[in-house]
């Protein structure tokens, strides 16, 4: 019984949140990795793309709520998602036409692209702040819990409760669906195959008649979808604040690099590695040890390795370790 | 137009803009722009050293600037004896143990031959070290932070003259840059960018949360100044008399005088750094750096140690940013960790370097002044434009209210568009590299 209780505490405070957070990071990292694989640069505007997409979804959600559309018990934001993706995709493709395309035809080095993406980041950040402001926005509605701690306790008779928020459930299910569709697209469809070919060897792909502009177009489309979904899920789960989305850039990049930049599978693995380390290292283990260990050995302190304020340090340290020992990432991304 | 006249004209333009601010708005505002412009120019000089001359991408300028700010607290604040009695030495001892742990882990990894053993050894050293470290430092920190938390609650500084903190800020930033450069240099350029982004976030988190060191978000206020206080000047009959000689009110005269003194100090630092940078740029060392930037492989083939040179210039550039950071905190007389925002302290500096002209020291200085001026003035200009745009709308229209409220956010948009337009149509900047 004690062990079961310990496991429930662990699941409630570590496993469930980390799985949800990991799914969000994985979707974000997939976007970064795709841009890297096809367009060959690190897109610093990705965090703000996520913020922009989420903002569009929030505005649509508010509008739907005001005219009484809802899909309760699910959050209305899910209904707004497709339209949000469309708007974000339009923005990204317009950005590509007006900004990135010029440097592509010039064959600029990746580092120039990176700096250009900093400019794009500024503009998107400014847009988001201009339209919706810098404050916290909550936009999740519908049922709050799939199972609440109290129900769980009543059901099982255990002294510890396990709560699963609706948003966490939706996050994981959506992430699985999105990843499945993405891999099906990349591996089975003609466009997906041409994208992979283009990412693998640009010259060879061009020789075999792949239209690069089409590949780029589809890449931005997918990146818009991934960014909007990741951002909306994160916003539903926690809350929407533009600056937090900018800060997500670090764990997302860490996830993509740990997995191997350019490798979609790696991005997913990286997302979960980063999320689990972040949650486990900043979690206070006192309660779990209290159940597992005999009374005499039970810890006095919180048994928290690092204060939550330092969660960025976790992704950073993992990043540094990977850079030192395995610079191509776990899944052999693009070479150095 | 020759290169020199163009440079001269552009700097004259900046001077006109600042003097214009003085005439139209107020001389205090103009001097504020001048002072921060000088600091911004030093920061962009540092970034230019890294990006313009060596082609290194540093996206963590904010962290180095904040370290400079921390240096002012450590160097110049009065020590808090009660806090030192409560646990100062224990904290130092704990930090020593922490350092030994990391050193021991590295040694274990290097010394143990067996591949599995070395990893296990390293982890064992780290775990044991961390447990001892926390056991020592945690109670000590608690004790220190409990000492008079409303006004102190930290160890204080060394009580040394504030000007000393400028070089110390540079040294701290250089040390951090060395660590980060050691790990990320030599890998692909994006990795350095991401690593610096990470280290800057962590440095800010440390300064925000380690109250015993910097008072954290409670802010270290009342940092000593290298110049006299306005109130003392106003009470000094000789000063009041001289101010009256210029036909100035003593209050205004004292604020202007203090700002001018700061401007003088900052200008000295800027001139020294520019002189050094110009010498470096035109020396064999500078030529070598540019050769490495333009063709790393060729430089390597010529026997140049590319990674070592990169580390060198990365450390130097970061040190310059640290000096500027210490100067800025000196000007503010307080360390407010919450005010360090990456868009303001990292990416704005990038706009300065790119717009001014990367690879050209004068260019980056020009960029520093010009972009800082715009950053300050975009808001009133934007507000004015918005007033005109929204004038036809109804007085109580929600859209009008929202637009007027959001004007403050126009800055980022403007800076982003500035950067993109510059990169597209004039990528070499206003004063291009020769």
C-alpha cells in the first residue's frame, strides 16, 4: 500500500505533468528541427511563432465563446485550432516570401538566416504584444478534470489522489495524433518524401526534379501547424503569456539538439528527456521518500535538487552535456 | 561622398538628434539619451568584436551585462557584518566545495582509463560532492538571508570604490565567457548561439534568486556613486552661485551637472576602448581574426589555432559587455534583476551592431547611439502618430483605447522592421567595413 501511494504521488506530481510538458516540447522541437532540416537554419523566431499562433486561437476562442459556440466538455480552443493554424501559416508563408526567400536565392550562410530570424522574432513579438498585450491570458473552458484527486481517492480508497487535467489528456492525445500524421506524411506521401530528399541532399533532390519552393511552402505549412498546436496546448495547460513563450525557446532548442537537429524522431525523444529531467530535478521528493523509506530514514528537508526558478538550468546542463559528449545528438542529426 | 565625410555626417546627425531632444524636450532627457547611448555604444563595440571581427554569434549579451551589474554590488556595497557572522564563511566554504566537486568530476573523467568506470566515477564524485555542498551551504544561506531581511539579508560587498567595479565586471563576464566558450566554441555556430542564450537566462536566474548574493528581486539599492549627489550640490553655496551665474535653477543645474560628469566618465571609457579596438583591428592580430572569419579552413591550413583565437576574442568581447553592464548599474545606482529583458539587452544590441555596420568599430558606435535614440523616442513618436490615426474614431471607442494603450509595444515592431530592412537592402550597415 505504501508503495502504491508513493507511486500515485509520483504519477500525480511528476509523471503526468512531465508527459504533458514533454508532448508540448516535442511538438515545438519538431517545428525547429523541420526548419533546420529543410531550410538549414536555427529558427529563433519559433517561440514567437508559437505565441502568435496561440494568440490567434485565443482571439477566435473568445469570439466563439461570445456567440455561444462550444464543444463542452472539450475546450473551445480545439475548435478554433484549424483556423488559427491557417492564419499562422499565412503569416509564415508571407514572411518567407518577403524575408527568407531573398536570402535563399542569395545562398546566404546559415548564420545570416539566424540573424534574420532574430529580426522576424522581434516583429512577431511586437505584433503579439501589440494585439493582445503582455499579460497572462486564460482561455481554457469546458471540463477541468478527467479525474480529480478526490474522485480518485474515493474510487481506490488510497490516501493519495491522482488528478488528470482535461488539458493534459488532450495534450497527449493530440500530440500522438499529430506525430502519427506527420510521420505518415513524411514517409508515405510524395510531398513528404520530396521534403526528406531535399533535407538529405539538396543538389540531388533538385536534379531529380523536386521543386524547392514547393518543399519550402509545405515546410512552413507544417511548421505553422506544429507551432500553433504546441503553443495552444501549452497555453491550455498553463496559461498564455508572450514572454513565457519566448523563454520556451531554450528547452525547445535543447530538445531538438539533444535528439539531433534535423531528426524528427530525435526531437520527440529530446522533448521528453528535457521535460522529465526538468520536472524530476525541480520536484520536492519528500513525500515520495516518506512512503518508500521506513519512518526512521524519512527525510526532513524537501529533497528538492534545484529550486523551480532554475528549471532553465536543467535544459541547459543537458544541452551542454550532449554538446560535450555527443555533438550530433542522440539520434545522429545533421553532422556538425 | 567619401567614406570619411559620410561617417562624419552620420555622427553629426546623431549629435543633432540629441541636441534637438535637449531643445525640444529637455536637457535632462537629452543627457539621459547621451549617457545610455555611450553605454550602448560600448556594448555594441563588444559585440562587434565578436561578430564583426570574428564572426561569433553571441545571443547572451544580457547575461554578461547583468554580471557587470552584479560586480558593482559585490565591489562597492558596504559589507554586512552580521550576515558575515551568520554564515558568510560557510557560504564561501560551500562554494569552494562546489568548485572542488566539479573539478574532481572532470579529473575523475580524465584520469580513469576504463570507459564505464570513468562515467561512474564522475557521477559518484558529483553526487557525493553535491550532498556535502548542499549540507553546508543551505543552512548558511538561510542564516544570511534572515539577517534584517527588509534592508539587508545579504552579504553585502567589499566597500571598495565603485569605479573599481567596472574592470571587475569585465573580469566576471570574461570568466563566464571562458567557461561557455570552452564548451561551445569549435562546434557549429548555432550551438554557440543557443549555449549563450542558455547561460544568460541562467545568470539572470541566479541574480534573481540568490538573495544572499545580490538581494535578488528585492533589488540592491543605494549603490555608491562616483559623482556627487544632487542634494549635496544644491546645499553647496559655491555650486548654487555658479549655477546662478549660468542663469540656472540650482535643482536643474545639479541634475545636469551630475549627468554631465557621468557622460565624461563614460566617454573616457569609450574612447579608451575604441582606441584599443582600432589598434586591435588594424594589428596583425586583427588581420588574422578577419582571415579566420572569412575562411576558417584556409586560416587553419596556415597554422592558426582557430578555436583558441575564437575563445580569446569571445572572452574579450564579453568582458567589454561586462564593463558596460557595470557602468549601467552605476548610472542607475541600483541593481534590479527583474529589469533584465533579453529583447532589450541582447537583441537590441544586435540591431545596433547590424544597423551601424558590423566589422567597423565606428559603425557599431554609431549604431549604439542611433538605435538607442530611436528606442527611446519611438514611443512618443508612435503615440503622436496613433493620436492622429485614431482622431477620427469615437472618443470612447474600444479600438482607439486599445491602440493607444499598445503604443508602448510599437518599439519591438519598429526595431524588428528596422533590422530586417537593413539586412535586406544594406547588409553591411551604415558605416561598412573597409
